[in-house]
């Protein structure tokens, strides 16, 4: 497989999966305020490609940067790190 350079990897929680082969991932970061030196949680939502439709709401996933798949999708689900608790009780 040909390497395309260093791609960003982020970890977040799936907050929506109603679209086909797509998951919305919420990534949170701690950022220190410049003046007050207090840590603030910043949130960002990423639209990620999920080819197997395996992500459920509440799953912790790792996403990786990729080439544009659609108008808004620029990330791809790399792996599911942790399943949501509601998913385990159903099976």
C-alpha cells in the first residue's frame, strides 16, 4: 500500500449514525485560556466515513484523515476502541 504522508488521527464519540455509511464523531480537546490560564473544553464535530455501518451511538472511535469522500466527509473511521454500554446489553 502506498503511503500518502502523515495523516491526522483523532479519538472521539459517535453522536449520530442515521446516514448510510456515515457517522458523526464528537472530538473534545482541552485548551488553555491565554489570559486566565484556565483549561477549557473545546468540541468539534467530524463527519466520518464508516463503510461497514458498524458504529453505534456512544461508541468511542479513532478516525483518520482521508481524501475527500463527499462534500463534507474528509475523515474515515479507523477502528472502534470501545463499544457503548447500551450495545452490550442488547446482544
